[in-house]
């Protein structure tokens, strides 16, 4: 992922990419012509304003704490940490120094989901009843330190809370491991949000079919977002009354109009970096904060706890970090 960050940063207006850290060097020529350094200390010594942390998840805490200690802002790839304790430590370190920091939950920058969120905020769906996500495809061999819950499901956990503006209050899950790795490679989860909506997540690394599907059903119909193609479609409830006496007793919904919206499709990673740059410059902080990233890690931990214990886990209110 670091090579994509370097590509975007090298051409981002208002930002100058000055160095990349990789202990193994730039073996693939992805450093955009800037110095490739062996240690984070060498990068900090260049006098940087912020850094992008795109190393293995298990290293996020150590790297983030070193940046915070040096007074450097950070955009940390998702998940923000591989444990709740680590995520809390990062929140405390950056907030105590009033540093700008965020988490790279890039689905927040997907054009379809950004449009969906605005439409939900404008009340186009009315009350939200259910959120369903499916995120499946073949195993990515670059992932070695976490399972599908922390790597993939955290996308869906974050986007669900973000688009609805609701918190998770409970979660129940089942996981399996079929690929011979020590971590889970499939999860099915059912949850409840703070305003009463139900949530269903299906995430796996075992399918040859790559799918990125989000649907939100409410009182006025259903939005369906395909985040692979950045398409958003609305299926409305029909408003026509029926004169068929046998059907009048059923107080459900019926199929109405279908609209696929024309949405400007900018690269999500570029949008993510523009938003973080603007936050660094003191503009509106429309970014995923570390505290929001912590909440996603808390929910992911509850998913794994539920799967291990075979019971529903109730989530407390978002933690107060001191």
C-alpha cells in the first residue's frame, strides 16, 4: 500500500514528499525519486510535518508513538492498531500533544459511499432499518499478521457507523479458518446499532468472486452501493395503492422506481490525502480520527470475542481515553 501512498503524495498539491522509510530499500523502484531511508528517526530528522504509516499492522503502535513523541502528525493505515490497548495508546499520544492524526479507512472516500452518506443525512431514506455488507474475494498474500476480521471486516465496521451516524451496541459472529493460516479467513456477523438498525456482515478470503457490496434499507426504499465500480443505486418503495382486496391485508412494501446515480468518480486514495492535507493545514477535519479508528478496533475485538465464546457481545459506549 505504501507505493500507492507515495505515488499520490508525489503529485499532491500543497505537499512535498521528502522521504520514504523501508529497511529493505526500494527494491521495486516505487519511491518516486525521493531518498529511501532505513529508520524512522532519519525521516523525522528531515523536519517532516506528517508521515503516512503503511507498515504491517503489528508495527503501527511503535511507529505511531515515535511520530507522536517527535511532534509529527500521522495518517495511519487501517486498522489503526492490532489491539484495543494499542489503539488507545495511540489516541492518548496524539491527542495529548494536540497533533493531527487519522486512520486510512479509505472506504469513506469511495464516491458511492460518500454520496450514500449525504443522502442518508438529507433524509432521503427516512428511518434506517438494516445495513448489509458483503466483502469477499481471494486471499491477498501480502497479508500475514492479521486475519480477515481486522484486515477486511474493519472496512465494513467503519463504513457502517460512518454512513449511518450510529454506534454498534452489540455483535454476534462466527468465524472459520480453512486456508491453513493461524488466523480466521471467513466471518459472518450480525449486530445492532444505537438507533435500532440491524447489521449483517459477510467477509471472507475464500471466494474466487470478488465482491464489495453495501445495502442500506429504510422506510422509503433501499440504497445499494458497489464500491468496486463506485456505483450507487436507489430502489424506491412504490407509492401506488392497491385495489386488490387479497393483498390489502399485507402492509409491506412493493417495487417502485430504480435510479442509478451519476457520480463523479475520483480516486479514493487521492481524496483521502486531500482531506488529510486540509486537516493538517487547519481546515475542516473530514477525516477518520484516531478515536473513531479505536472504536472500529473495539468492535472488531468484540467480533472475535463473540466467535471464540459463541455468544453475543454487548459493546459499551465509546471509551474515554486519558
